[in-house]
C-alpha cells in the first residue's frame, strides 16, 4: 500500500502561497492532493445552477491541468467527507492530512469526525492558518479579552503586524514532491446534480490604480471602484497575504477591508453563538419581527418601490454580486423599514452571493440590524432617498438595474419612510427596554 501525505483543499484553491500545501510538500512523503464536493453542503443548495459550485469546478480543472504537467493529479470526490476518508485510508497508507483552518461550525464538526477516523488508522490531521492574517487570540486586548469594536481592533492589528505575518510560502520549488499518478477524472457538474452555467467570473488580479482610488470611489455603485475579489478570497484562489502585501502601501482603506475579514472571523471564534444565528447582543432576540412573507418576497425580487433598494437586489439576483454600500442600504431597509428578521435576509444573501462567507455575512447583517458587535445604533436608519442622493446622484446605478423606475408600471413604495422609521423606533425601543 502506497504511503502518502494528503493535502485536503477546501477554501484554499490554489497551488501557490498556500500554507498547508507548503508544509505538506516539505515532508519527505509524497503528497496526494484531494478535494471533496461535500454532499452535506451541496445537497442543501436549492439552486442547481449555483454559480459558486461552477466556480469551484472551473478552478479545480485549472489546478488539475497544472498538476498533470507535473505528473501528478488532483483526486476530486463527491460524497460525505467521512465516507471519502474511509475509502482513502483503505486505498493508501496515510501518514498525515494537511489542511488550512476553517472557522465555521460545520467545518469544525467535520474535522472532529475526520480526526477521530485518522487516529483510528494511526494518522493525524494537521491544520494551519491561511485565509486570514490574524486569527483566534492573535489580536486581543491587553487584558486577554477579545475586541468587539473594530477601530481599536484594527489599531492593534496594525501594531501587531510584522513581515513574517505576510510571509510568502514558496510551494513551487517543492512541486516534485507531489504523488505521481495518472489523471484522476473530476466528477462533472451534471453527475452531482448541477447544471452548467455561464462561467464569467471576476478577475483575481489586483488593479493597483483601483486600489489607489479605493477610498474615493468605493461608495459609488455606478463606478467600477471595488475589486470584486470577494469570491477569490472566499474560495482561496488568491492569498490574503498577497493582497495585504500589495495593498499595504497603496490604500489604508483597502487594507481595512481585509482587516474587517479578520475581525469577523475572530468574532466567530470567540462568540460561536453568532454562527448559530443568535444575536451578538442577546436583547435583540426579543424584537418582535414582522413575519411578512409577501413583503420579504418583494424585497427579494427588487419590487419595493425604493429604486436604490431594488437596484441592489436585482444586481444580486442577476450577478451574484452586490456593491457593499448597497448591501448596507438593502439590509437596513429589510430590518428597519420592513421590520423583517435579519436572519431572513442573511439566509437570502447566503443563497445568492458568490462571495458568501458566514463570518462576514453574519457580521454585516447583524451590524445593519443593530444586534451585532460594533453595530450601528438601532436608531440609525438609512434614508434610501438620501443614500441615493449621496451615492448615486446621477441615478446611473438605478437606471442600469431599474430602468422603469419613473414609469407607471413601477410599484409604489412598499412603506412610507417616515412611518417606517417611527414604527422601527417604537418596536426596537420596546424590546430594548425589557
């Protein structure tokens, strides 16, 4: 039986500057690369044309082409990780399985099962930090407690940062340590119950001119002022360290966006209840949300009668992307204008966003609802008209996504802003006085 170490790719789909892969390849045992299309995750996806699955599939094929040139092959499976690893330990003499940290509740449960299985076969799972710069307890207050406010966290983050934290892991010089084997066929999308979709995805190259102008342009959805690298960070097709290295001297504002990712992953680690969709501030779980499915449906479909809100939702539904400023506007509208539970909106974003990430999505929605760490106070209620005047003054973004907004066919506003604001303050105020 062939002795191997395994590199288990999950949300780190690249062969360059990959922490776990670097450690695996430096061992003296041939390294077998694997990826598992996890049935426990995929079977819950209702949209069988999910572009995220197609993105992963496309990236795996690119990785496979590189590996085949090295005489190696990525073994790609569709199944439950436990069953796949049972077959792997029977097929190979597995010494160690290398993988990078994942912080989400399901991933941690999955790791417990795999760890136990491997130990039963005299093997072990070793994991590494890769998708963030700092994690867990690496940036904490002087008294040892976690930060819950972003600004002091970011100051400590920057003060803690050393060159070693942005280390480049040179995997390429160890590529001859991959296990040599013939092409292992990647399961087709159809064999897993998914459809082929149009495969145009944002570029993963960093536009330095865009980064330099980021602070001035990032809030205007009609401008191509954001990097759209979210999907690449989510699935690890680009190294967070590379982005931090490149952006550090170009834009403090852009670097802060990377720090927000670390912040929310730190929050998920220290306050795991948010991963179970409980309010960070528990008192907010007493709010009497309106369970109005018709209004929620209109919000989902971009038919609220508020053009900036509808434009955002239509952009999301059509592309899997929504500009970050507009994400805040539509989230505030759902939770405060319509008084619909933030969890409904969070779940809808989880279905639709190409860059969906539990820690950041949960953090953003709880921020909008007022229930999260470092959240906007509950009485801060975005006025969609003022947000439009400020961030889409020429209505370019709205005209692109809601061309009929001045026609009779366009629906009347679902709620009057002033009335909605008053209702929100009353309902929130009542709950928070308990």
